[in-house]
C-alpha cells in the first residue's frame, strides 16, 4: 500500500512550480504569478486539453466548464479566484482548498495527477524527492558523538558566562537609613560621584528600554484581510496587492465573516418574523447576494436587506 500523503502531493506541486518558473515552457507566466498571468497560463493549458479529470478540476474551481471559444475566464471574479493559486505557489496559504490544489497541479503540469493517480504511479526518483521534502535537514542529524560532546561543553561554558554577567537589582534604600546599618557596598566614594551618576543613568535607560520591548512584544499584532472573490481571507499586512486583485485591508471583525452566496429556489430569505436574513447589492446589470449587511467589497456600494420585489425581479423571473 502506498504511503504517499496529500501533503506529499502538495510539496511535489510546489517543487514542480519552482522548476517550471525557472526553465519551463511557460516560465514567463509562473515567474510572476499574478492573477492575470495565471489566467493566460490557464487558457494555454486547457486550449487543447481533453483530460476528463483536468476538465472536472477546472469546473470545480471556476464553477463553470472550460470553453475556449467563449473565453469565459476574463471576468473579475475569475481573477480573484486565481489569487488563491498564487498564494499557494508563494507559500502564503498553507492549507488551500482541494480544488485550488488540483488547478495548481494542472498549471505546473505535474504528472501523474490528480492525487488518487499520483500516489499509485509514483516512481523511484519522485519518491526520493518526496523523502527529501519530508526531512529537509537530514545532514544536520548526522553528528558524531565527539562533536556532540564538544557542543555540550561549549553550551555549558556559555551558560557559566551568562551566570557571571547577571546583575542583581539595585538596592532600594529606605528614607530613614542609619549610617552604621548601611552595607559598605552602598556607600559612594566622593571621588567616584560623577561615575556613579553615569552608571545610574545608564541603568535607568536600560530598564526603560526593557519595559518598552516587553510592551511591544505583548501588544497584539495587526492582522489584515483581502477579499477573495466570495469571502475574506486573513493575510499578512505586508502582502502587496497584485494588479487587478482586491486591496489588502486592516482586519475588521465585523466584516471578516461576510460571504457572497448563490441563491436558488430553496434559499431561505426571511426569518419567522419576516425579517430579511439575506442582503444584496447591484453590480452592473446583475445583483449579488450576501449573508450579512455591510458594503460590497468590490464596488463599496451599501448592502440592503432583500425584498420580495428584488426577488421577483432578479431571482423568480422566467
């Protein structure tokens, strides 16, 4: 029985991506994997692709079948969906959806694919690569016992040095201290008075710097989000927005759960008190529905509670 895991499959796709972006036939599309470049590569990969599994993966990812004559990959929604593939290639997203993984495998032309075929037909060379990806630092484990002993001695030596430089906190003197009860170490020589003031100043600066560092580390890190076609993804705030993709915004707890939804004849639009639980906004000649109120992430128009009039006009029309 094969011991190849889905994580191995993802690592193989990333390794193939690194190879293809350097020397592949479509390196110009993969070296800068913007949504626009990935869309062009998608058209090239599927233009003459008749593989049933690949076509199923395409439809699962884009929610419509590939049609090279209609060129239906040129909408804004499709570009936003391809951001997910770009994030996977660049290591920004660790656990993307399965349909994202399958499309990524097609774009880098990993074979065999999909996963159920890959784990059954893996060859010796690929298996060796997988083992290397699983344990990237094998060489670090091959350390002789003599070197290990030397390392322990060095560490012990460093520990002892660390103990020598630890400073005890400055003694706090009471306001009513008698001269004969004061330890000798607390007396300051008149000749060394300027040096004592300097040392005390440096100690105060060190304490304040330490407190500042502790406060900085204790503060919560800012997180950001980016609209990804039908929902918000939490992303690194330093992530640069690619051309034609949605901008990176500061995380808003009230908006991060907002999702664009597809409605049908079984969708529940109102609660038992006849209050709307679905919101909508117009986008051109069409209309988008959402699971909560707020503003449309793509055109900033306000989301309004759905009404029977809107449903009759846009959903129930024949």
